[in-house]
């Protein structure tokens, strides 16, 4: 600590502009008749995704709880109960995430629209981007590109046919070699290639929506079959200035398939030597009761502030980054 680290990470002018962005976002949702909700930050369950680590929290009585990495599971329970279109602005927590573009605690805006597909949801995200950044930054028309085409355009890798050696060679040529990868499978190498090479090259001239992800990266998204018979995930990501700002799905409503994916995540965690986390049985029960056809998206608000103001790091977009928390 220093004598000055009590001060905010961001300037007061920036924080006032940030508040204005949130005000416009809330007005946009109100005009769309999407209601704001609040769900618990703490849960008895945790995310199973091997790429994300939850932050644990204990109670006086020894109960193990977990801080949310996203409000997704609780919001889907509201949808299954019949709440309808909703959004949430909330802090989320991810262990081990820090650096220029990461902070262990950050602000997420997550929302769900009934009877929307991924195309309609991407359009919704595009409108919100422009509303939030009004008078701060204008954007040319967004373009859409498939995951496969983005890989081919950026580094010549065909995500359908490329094997692990080819993917590793492309990464190594760019000086990227993960410290621990002994148990990695092909989808994990593709994910690294997207995160470290392809994504940072996208969205510098105009916002870019990447769609049709490989089925192994579907997470909580539905799959659809292309005309050639192959399957892709009904998922998209938005990139601006090389930053991944949003991740959207047409939501999976099949409880049995979701359980299978959770169990697959747990198997990957065992293989990698990661700790297992408790699966959210309440979410699975809600899916079994019936999730309405819907699409959802999670948007990193601090990164959106970065993009709106062309800031060099996440620290400059939030009141107190972790070093000053």
C-alpha cells in the first residue's frame, strides 16, 4: 500500500460517464419492457466450467458457499418460474483472473429475451452497445462472421479439420505456449487460439459478432445442424477493439443434456487435477420443469466502459481495481 492508494483507480470524470452509461442502459431495457431483477451473489452450487474458477466463501457455521461467476443459473430459475424478459446489473467473481483485461470482481450485465434466437439477440446487443456509448463513441455497422471463417481469416486454421499439432504450431509461432497443458484436448487448444490470437485481432474497424461455435464449446447453448450435416453451437460473441465484450446463447432447455454437460465438465476437471465443484441441482430442476424458449447474453460492463473511452486497461474503467480494494 501507498499513501495514495485510497484514491479511485479511475478518474472521477470517467466514473460519472460510467454512471451515465448505466443510466442509458437501464432506460433502454425499460423501453423494451425488460424488467430488472436481483438474485443472490452466494450459492450452494458453483460453476463447473473448467475454464472458470469460483471464489469460495465460508460461514460461521462452516457452510461452504460460492460467489457467483454469473447470475445465469438463478435468472434461468426465474424464467422457468414464468417471470419473463429480465436483466440484471451485478458484481461477479472469478478466482485467478487479474491483469490488464481482468479483475477478480467485475460488473456483468446479463439479460434474457423470450422467443429470441441468436440473430435477434445479437441485434439487441448491437442496439445496447450504441445506446450505452451514445455521445462517447460511434461505431460503424457491425459485421458477422462464423467461428470457422474467423479462424481461417486470422491464422489459416480450419477449426473443423485441424489437429492439435497444427493448432499448437500456430500458437508457438506467436510465442504462445501454456505452462500446463498435459491433459488438454482439441477444444481447449481451439479456445486458447481464439482467446489469444483470433479474438484480439477482431473488431478494430467495426464491431464483430462471431457465431456458430464448435459444439464442444456450447456450454449452456443449444446445438443446430448446418446444411452439410455438421453441428454448431447457437452461440455468439461480440468483439470491439480486440476485446470480447459479450457472450450470448440460445439457451439449452434440456435438463438431461445439461446434466451430461456438467458431468463432462467434472470429468475434465478430474483429468486436469482441478477441484470439483457442486453442480447446481436447482437449475437442473428448473430446466426439467420447463425453460421457455429464450436467448440470453452476458456483457462485461467494465470492458464496455473501456471500449467506449478507449482506455488502456480495466483498472481505468472501475472505481477500485483489486489492488486498491
